């Protein structure tokens, strides 16, 4: 009987044939490799014929209560991302006749509470984080340029790491981004991010890149395209130096950018286009109003607040 790891490879090839994005395939590969390892170590299951509902329920119970290396619980989005990858894999196995279809029901997604989004930095906190990044080394300058660009544009990290040099139009202060489903959009770049990006491209990148055919915008110390794992390492180093009381993730920059735009009165349709969302409804997960925002709006708009009566 086929091993789970071999079937995972077949499943990923199926996703490639369906033109799923490289970022989606990368994430599902990572999630499923962790699942296969857990099944082998905890349940002694490494082939598809030994996969049982009781083992899936054990994995679901363990993972939904697991914590990160820093001791934090995983966010609902992170939990559902891994569960979603497994559910998709199980559906593929069922279509191929390897497992029963009802196995998918053993790993339900977690209901997302209707809370204000976390992991959002105020502009003051973001300035503190960015200003503390040392730019004395090529790697440090690259990190500053990357994080400035993320905060300025709100693009996803996968979109950032997929950028090539020619995707940036310095003359028009824009760049062409390839998002989910290989859909392209043109995104404006703010002047601060553009300053760091231009300096990086002109005075830093040429001295790190080794192969003239390498077109990746952001590269590692060996001169090749920077990968997600190394980006996370760089982000952790930057965050550690800033000593913020907010947990910072790669998505923090996207949320923070969007929150500041909406808080400042940006047109919701324009924000949707900037982020590459299909629907305005998605923005409700990013827009965040603090109690101070609500108080200011109440004082400004409620007629009783303008009365002089006792």
C-alpha cells in the first residue's frame, strides 16, 4: 500500500496541474509533511491503508490545543490553514479511492470568533520597529527595504518574495505584483519605501548577486532568491531588537497598512484593489477601530455632544 509521503507528492503534483500558486503549494507541502511525521511518530501510521478516523481525531485534538515555540496559541487562521490542507488532501485521497469520504468529517475547521484582528501595530510602533533595523550590512539594508515595502503596500509576503527587479517601475513609483491565482495587479509604492528600495537595488543588491541571470528582487547572502524560511529568520531578528509588546507575524504588515488606510478615510474599493481582494467583504477582517477612534467619531458626529445644555 502506498506511503502517505508518496501520496502527498502525487497530491502536490495534482495542485500544480490545477495551476495553484507556488505559495499555496509550499504551505500545503509543509503542513502535510508535519502531519505525516506526527502520524508516524504518534500513531505508527505511514501508509494510507492504516489511516483511521480515531487517529485523525487525535491529531485534531492535539493540534487545536498546541502552542508555538514562543508559548502562544496558534491563531484560528493558522489552525484552519493546516486543517484545510489536510481536508483537501483527504478529499483527493477519497476521489482516488484510497480512503472513505467520511474521513474528512473527522477534522472539522475551527469556528472563527468575530473579534477585532490582532497582531496590528500602530504607526508609532511600526516606526519604532523599522527605525531599529540596522542598515550597516547588505542583509540589514535588504531587511529594511523589505519591511518598508510590506508596510507601504500591504502586499503578501509570498508576493514580496516573488518580485523580480523588472517588476518595479521606479519612474512611476509602482510595481507589478502577482497574487493568488497568478493574477497581476499594479501597486503604488510610498516614497519612504521607494527610497530604501531604490538604494537597495542600486547600491546593495549588485554586490551580493553572483549570477547575472538571477532576476529576484530580494536575494539571500548566496545571491539567490530569498525563501520564506529565511525571511522569517530575518523578521524575528528585527522584531527581537524592537522589543514590542505585540506579537509580530509576516501578516502584521498587511493588517497594519490596511488599518491605517481605513482609519485615515481611504476609499474601501481602492484598498480592496491595493490588497488584491475579490470582495469588499474581506476587508472586515482587517479594518480595526480602537476605542479612541470610536470616541472621536462619537464626539464629532453625535448631536448631543454639540449641545451646551446641562
